[in-house]
């Protein structure tokens, strides 16, 4: 399927079955072929385009699995493909919509997937590539990677555009996440009510609330974005998650200390009292670290639950960051001022 990246994919095409967009696959082999036979066949093919995977079928042309070029090169010439094939293959159904197929490609970060019918017979592949072929077998890996990223971004844009095809759909998709912000703001107002005595006694604390909220929201979104990039790999190991969160804790601590020092420098333009600024500085550091930790963790939790973190993470991270920040800020300031 050639994609014209100057135009978005139409809604009609997205709703059409994948079988209308199939491409033939030139490197199809059977279970009973040997490595030697396959390599010889590859050499004789006129189309020597490089493929990430080769698809393996049985005698009835039913898809059985996949094989990589590495598997072929590092195996004995007499080895049969049935001894090498990986049977865990991601495949699409011919009756699936193009929209579903593109979502699968984007989810697994692949530009090609096999397509089968209801009986498992191999029909072809769904492959995406630019309409004007910008890639070449000898193009640098750097350019190939960026071409792939551009295609996925374009696919994502086209899929998102379909969601916003009418004002009602746009309202239905956006309002639930705005409600998160409304609920978060109301909860913050209720929390502030519990600490109104502190705010009345030290009015200066109220001046810094918008600043502290902005810092926490910003670092929460930054951490969330970094975690979304971290989730692009297919399989995530919990040891990697622990390392990611530990690095985020160190970074957020440094960012919090720097922000607290800058706020402290400007604080003395209003007051020379030490206890309020001590409360503000400590709460800024604690609130930023808490927001960063939640921002980094929440997308990983959604991913583990097989939910799409790109849709839900942002509004929820902002809501929780606001609630955590106002709670930490007013609680720590009250405790320090009573020392």
C-alpha cells in the first residue's frame, strides 16, 4: 500500500477491508524446504529487496510462522524450516478494516504484516511505504529509521483525524478528559478549605500556589512523555522499569532543588521571614518529585493493563499532579510553620 504523505488517508479507505490493499510477498517458503534451498531461491529472485521476516506456510498454503534472515544465515544448510520457524506470528484477517490493520502496524512498530483468510490461508501482506519511494536498499540506516518514524506519525495522524470527523464525536472524546481537570480543581478547592487558617495567617503562601502547580504539572508531563517513549519497545522488563523510575527520581530531585533555590531568591523581595520560605522550598521539591514519579509510572501501569497510555495519561497525570501538589504544599507549609 503506497501512502501519499501529502494527503491524509480517507475515512472510506480506513473502513474498507484489508483485502483491498493487499500486496504480494515474493519470499514465501514452505516448512519442508531446507535452509540451502531457501538461500538458493533468494539468490535467484529478481526482486532482492531486503525483508525483515520471511513467511512460512504448509502444503495447503496456511501460514505457519515467520523466519528471520539471521536464522537462515546461522543455521546448517540441511536444516528444515520446520525446525527453525517461529510460530508466534502477528497476523491480520482479510476481513479486518484498514484502520484496524494500521493500528496493529503502529502498535508493533512494523511496516509489514501478513494477511490470512478465515481458514488461515496466506493471502498477501499489508505493507505501508511512501507513494514516492524515498528509500533505497543502500540508503543509510539513519535515513531508513527516520522514514519509518515519519510513516508511523502520518498513520497516527490519519487515525486520529477520523476520530474528530464531527462536532459531537469531538465533544464525546474531549469532555471526559476535561472533567478530569474539573474534578481535580474542585478537589484542590476542598483541600485548600481545610488549610484556610494557614492561608489567612500567611497570605504570602497563596501567592506561590499557581507557581508550584505549574512546576508540578510541567515536570509531570515531561516524565509522562519520557515514559511514553520508553514504552515504544515491544517487551518491557521490570528491571528496566525500576532503572527508569530511579533515574527519574534523581532528575526530579535536581530539578526540584534548582526550582526551590530560584524561588527562594525571589521570595526575599516580599519577606525576610525564614519559616515560610523553608516550607515553600521543601514542599516544591517534594511536590515536583511526587508529580514526576506519578507521571513516569502511570503510562507504564496503563501499558501493563493493555490500555492505550497516549489517550488517557495526559489529563489524569495533570489532575493527580494538581491534587498531590496542593496537598503536599499546604500540609508541609502548615507543619513547618508550627515548628
